[in-house]
C-alpha cells in the first residue's frame, strides 16, 4: 500500500527541527517559514513544549471527553481571561476544519436555518461542511455540493445584501484569505457584516 496522493510533494524528508529551522535526511538545513499549516507556529522543539508533552505522555496520552479533565479546565479559564471572554465556553477539537464544521452546526441548531453565506476564494477546511463553504470546485464532491451556500465577493456590501436573507444561519469569513491569495476584508466591511447579522439574527 502507498500513501494517498493528497498534495504535490516537495522532495524533502525532514528528520530534525529546532526553532525556525529544519534539517532533512541529507543534512541540508532549511529556514522553515511554513509551520505545517500554521499548527506549529510556536517553532519546533521548544523545550517547554517538549517537556509538557513528555510529562503528559508518561502519565496518560488520551482519554475521552466523557470525564473531567483539569488540564482542559485550566486552559479554558486561561483563554477566557486572556481573550476577555470569561463567560464563553471552550470547545476543543483537532483542526480548523473541525472548528468551522462545528461552528456551522451550532449556528444551524441555534437559528433553525440551513443557508450559509461565504466568500469567493475562501478556504475553510476539508471536512464535509467546511468543504461546502470553501470556494474551490476541485475539492467539492457531489456529497458536499448540496449544502445551501451562497458565495459572494469579499468586501462587496451590495452582493452580501442580495444573499443575506431570513434563511441564513451564519456568515463565515476569514480574517485574511490565504489559499485564495492574500485578500483582506476591509474593517468597515467586517463592521457592516456584524450589523447585518445582528439585524437578521444570523451568526
């Protein structure tokens, strides 16, 4: 069996990493500006990170969310304090795609609606709902294609108003579009979206 062909691969096999540097199996050193889809943006092999993982692995590597986990509770409390949202609830998951998927689901539960407004050139992940709100026909299968999603151009208030009706559960937007090229939503557009969502009771 061979590995599933997901991405075109660079012919680099990393064997060691420290801080912002990566070494391959031939001893070549690289400055790592990638960060593995930004999941390791703290840098590689930070001593406190390695120590915390080692300590935890020596105790217990995994258990279900069906029991209390004091470490998760401490994290929730700390994130609440740091973000200024202590009264919010923290839902921990494995990826941005999962976070988006669950946010869309919660919006649909809360509003009782199905329709989502997303933006052209958006990328939100590779799980089913996240793919449906991603503007890339190459990764949308027939299974994902039947979600009620309308794509509008970024920063286009008129197009948004045409799409945003009483059937909209949520509006999903990236702070910076990356996969579609570096596209920035204007501050005034973000404020406009917030006001329109509040008027419509969409999230």
